[in-house]
């Protein structure tokens, strides 16, 4: 069960990047960097272990009497949840196709066109399931003061850190947080195997 | 049972929603989340429930397909978002627009014919009635899912229907609700619901936006349908009163048509550049055009929006096609194509109905402006037909009634440019005098909220009530008694049995006209209606019913063998028309010399 958080975190990072990446001025460069970044993150994430309480809240939806066969399979279903979320990103925004495709053999305009598909679809999925807002409402580059008793998980202080709060500094990144979430419930596959990221499609 | 809460159900042609409100809370009603299948293994909730039903193949999905809890894995059909998305690729198994099939005069809504022209065996198909029942059941279960301690019977439930629905379609909707476990629902016309939602949202402020003598056009263009109504504002003892004075015809024309038109334009542009796209890509293009339309209309700083069309295979970089929607194309397709500034005399071209396949009667003319002109022309005819209405509404020059204010509703009006264009159009028909756009437009979910507001007002007896009554007048067909002449069929007369505007909780006896019913035999009457004859009273004769009225249904009644009469005896009866407290029309035959009575049932006319 507790394995679900890192997976979810990766899905979110990907989602947020995709959602807020500004594709208008120079899509190709940004997108290339983004894609590489995401691929790395995904790889790291796959080998990361973590434990966090929140995993429980997300996976307790399976405690339903009607699916007794799957209630004990918590590890499998936590993974199933993340995979299902990625599957939604693939279905709507072709995210897995984007990551699995060979980016080195295509020119920037082809990658830019593909990036629009990913942006349109994935941002729709993210907006459907999560409400996202900046951690800090200030403008990036402006001076801010982090007061005593600040939430250390919401602010990361870097540079020359000494003395006591308030800490005065420059807002480098405004941060993102989820203000509310409405994640889908996931039905685990019967055999205990993981759900597909995308089924093979056959036109009959 | 004492009512303890108010529930509003927007049973939409393309999307449905539910809102609920506590009785003592004057806040705007709360929209409920509706559980629905989002993917094969994921179940989520959304405020919007697409009115789509998918009938899966037995081998199509794994046995533990994600379904709402109440299904317990046994629902045969899928409803909601996944049904619509997946079904668009398997159209033979997808049912959409069931609501329009309920009011289709050519196909019996209780026969299992949907998906229309599908090759599925009949036993797997569903009727429009059953499809509608399924949606209402899903919505009821959704409510109970989030309020499991609440008895649904203690709710005042309002279900919205198009203003264009006649009594047959309304009765079918009410019956479907009952079959879905929602008893005694009250039906409300969608444009009225939009107006209730507007008054609730604007608070007491709404009274400052309208004044006595105003004629408000409720202009509702949703995904697949357009619906118009006119409301007259009058003042009685210092308070504003509102009366609905005209409703439009059922019009299958909406925002989806606009997205399709944009997609076809871009498709032919691509084709001229040598790029062909397949049907799957076309679907994606239609969706992207919808999104690009919203972006361009809401961002004045953009001149164009790029659109990428992926191919279906996994190779995203190599096979994605690029195109773009520019503002000139958008304006020429949407504004000038659907909302062009037409002359007031330009009316929609009628389709060649004789050659059409039976199916949904889609509007054959896509220009909304012309349909609006036709509606305002018919509205004027309706107002002139009654002395009372004529006194309240001054006669305008020309053939159209001119609204003085407009309340917009529906997704098509999210774009300010489209709202502006409609105001401009109405001004051009009225010597440049523009109607006021009522402020506080809520494009989504207004109808569900308004239905809940109306439900709350009904129970508490407080708040606004729009005077509406029956939107049409109704007639029984009577054979003319004329000497037989070879080669001449005497015209069928219509006798008015229900006047327009007959209010809930009232009844009429058709005086001076007795019918003879024979025991043990079924009697059948032809039944007609009109939207434009506000002056007719019960008993008014229309000389040529087939020409001047619309045939709605047939009415049937069968008298059981009766004590004191032998089989085949003629029994004298009189017709009573009742509009129940819930707003349903019932017709009864009363024995003139006893308390006995029999109800006439509506049967859909099928040709």
C-alpha cells in the first residue's frame, strides 16, 4: 500500500509539468527538456521506496465488501492505482507514447506537435482529478519573507541559511500544491496482474 | 410524506446533472458528484453525467469492469463518460440523444430500437423509454450513494424537460422516473429552470434587471439541442410576476454541430494540402476544434490556435499532423455560419421530409438565426391569438415579437462573441434597438440548480413562481358529420379540450359535448396540439385539425363490462381534463349519470 505515493508523485510531477509548461513561445526546446526530465524521473521513481501515511487514504477505496477477492492485495492495488492514473494520461494525452517514442530521431516541429497532444490531454486529466495552486502567491524573482513557524514541507530554503526566521530571500519557484483531489477508484485485475498502461487496439 | 429536501434533475439530451438543496437554506443548490465508469478499471465521480448508454459485447471487457457500487457487477449497459468515449469508436453499440427519441413522433419510444440502425439483435437493444429510465435510475442511485441515510421519497423532485416536449413525451418522462424509483416527480421546462437559477444566483438583484412589460427571451443552445421560450414580466400590487407566453419547437441543433463544422472545414483544408485523416483522427479533430473554439473565443490576444492530430498508433512523433484554427475561420464558420445576421423574414429551409429516413429529425437548416426568427414569428401569432395576451403585449411593427431582454443558457453561449452576435441580430430585427443581456449567466449546470430552486420554492411556498401551465393547447379529433360525397373526405375537426396555460391543480369539463362509449369496446380518438393558439377555450372548434394543428398521439379508452348495462350498450360520457398538482395532464371520461370514470391513455402515433 505504501508504495503508491512515489508513483503518484511522479505522475503528478509529470502532470504538472505537462499542464503548466508554457508551450507558446518555443515549444520544441521546452518540450525536449521536459520529456527527458520526465523520463529520468519516471526511471528513478520506479526504483524508489517510500513510506507515507497518505498512501492509505488513497487506497482505502478498495475496502469494499463487493470485491472481497482484492481487499488483501494491497501492494498490487496501490501499484494498480498509479498505473491506472498513468493509463488515463496515456488514453487522454498519449503520455506513455510520448515517453516511449525515440525522441532523438525527430525534429523539433514534430516533437512540438506531439507535445500539444500531451498537453491538451494530460492537463484535462489533471484538472479533472486535482485542484492545483501555487504554494506561494508571490511573483517569482521578488523578495519575500518566510515567517517563523512556516511549514517546512511547503518551503525549501537554499543558499546561505543561518539565524532564525523570518528568512528574507528571493522567490525562485512559487511551488505547486494540490488543494483537493478526486482520484478515481481502481478495480484491480482479477489475476493479481497489473492493469495495462494501454490495451492493444484492434479494429474489427 | 413530508418533504425535507429539494432535488433538481437536469435530464439532458447530451449531459445530465443533479442539484440538491435543503429547504431552509436559501443558498444556491449544491451540485452532486455522479459516480461513473471512467475507464475499464477506474471508477470516478463527475458533476456532469454524459447521457450515453453503451451496450457492451459479452467478451469485450474483463469480468471485473469498474462499475458503480450499486451495480454489483451486474449492470448490462454502461452509462456516462466511458460509455460515450468508448462508444464513439463502436457506434453500433452506443445510444445517445435518447431524450430526442422520446419525442420522436415516428418511432414508438417503448419499442426496443436503439441504438438506431444497429445490427445488434433486438433483445439486446433498448427503447428510448428504457434508456431514459436507466439514466434516472443512475442519478437516483448517485444521490443515495452520497445521502444513504435519506429517504428519496421525502424529497421534492423536479425533473426538467425541453419546453418543446408535448404531453406524450412529458408523460413518458414521468413514467420513466417512476419506473426508476422516483415517484411523483414534477416536470419543469428547461428554459424556466434556467430562469429560476438566474434569479437564485442574482438574489434580490434580479428584480432590478427586469421591469414591467419586459419580454425575456430565454435562449438555450446546448450541445445537441436549441430551446427558446419567452417570458412576460408584469406587475401585480407592486410585485413582479412572470408568465411564460411562448415555447419553441424541438430543435436538434447545438454546439456539437459547430465543432463538427469547424472540423470539416479543417479537414478539407488538410485534404487540399494532400493530408488525409481517418475517422479516428476526425474524432480527435472534432474534440480539438471544440477546445480551440473555446480558447480563441476567450482570448482576444490570440489570432490562431495550433491543433495537433495524433494518429492512432503508438508512434506519436512521426505521425502527428499539425494544423491550426485561425480567427477568420472561426468567425466565418461559427458566427456567420450559425448566427448570421439574417433578415427577419428568412425562415429555416424545411427538409424534404418525405425522402428522409426515419431517424432523429435533425434540423436541416443549421442557421440558428432563422430558427429564432421563426420562433419569434410564431410567438407573435400566439400572442395575437388571445385577447388577454394581446392587451399585455403591444403590437410590434412587422412579423416578429421583439424581446426586450435575453437570458442565455447552454455551452454555446460561453463565448461572449456569440452572445454579442445574438444581441446584435435581435437589434437588427428591431430597428437597432438592442435587448438587454441579463447579467449572471451560468453556462453549465444552471438547469439542475434551477430545478432544485423550483423544487424548494414549491415546498416552502416562498420565492418566485413563474406562471406557466400547459405550454400548448390540446384537441380531440372529431369526424365531421357531412353528407357523403364521392371522392371527398370531409375534414377532421378539432375540439379544444385543454387550453394553453391551464395551470396545475385545475380541471375543466368539456361542456355541451357528450360522447357515447360502447362497453367492452376500445374507443380511439386522434389527439392534436398547438403552440400558437393561446385564445382557444375548451370547446373551441378548429375546422381543419389536420392542417392547423399538430397530431400528437392517439387516445385510447376501453370500458369494462358495466353493471346495469349489457355488453355493447352505449354509455354517455363527458370529457374532463385535469392538470394534476404535479403538472401532468390527465384526460378522463365521466359517466354523465354516475360517479364512474375512465382514464384515456396516450398512445404514441406511429406511422
